C-alpha cells in the first residue's frame, strides 16, 4: 500500500536551507491524505511525524533530510490550492 501512496503523491518544488547554510532544491512528495485528516498533506504537515523527510533531487536521486537540520523551507503555492 505504501508504494501505491508514494506513486500518488503530489510533487512540490522547494528550496530547503539547512542550518549550516547549504541550500538544496528538489521536490517534496505530498500525500493526498494523511493519518490525521483526509485533506492533502501540506509542506508544513511534513514537519509532523518521522524525524526525516524525502526530497527528490533534479538528478532523480532521493535524499532523506533530518528535520532538526532544516532552517527554512521555501516554496510557491500553486494557484489551484484553494487559498
């Protein structure tokens, strides 16, 4: 089931700034719903749960970033987000 959910994620292009100053660009994978609610996951929602989150890099590689090492997360909301 988890692999099916991964395939159904919405990708959101982000820039992650780490506490040491390094900036990483890639895609977050947002779930269509979460264990806490039926609404789509948000970038802020990624901060809840496990200590790490996956980020797909432009090269196709996937890295796991420790949330405790993230200083900032920048992204543009899509125009169809409903807000």
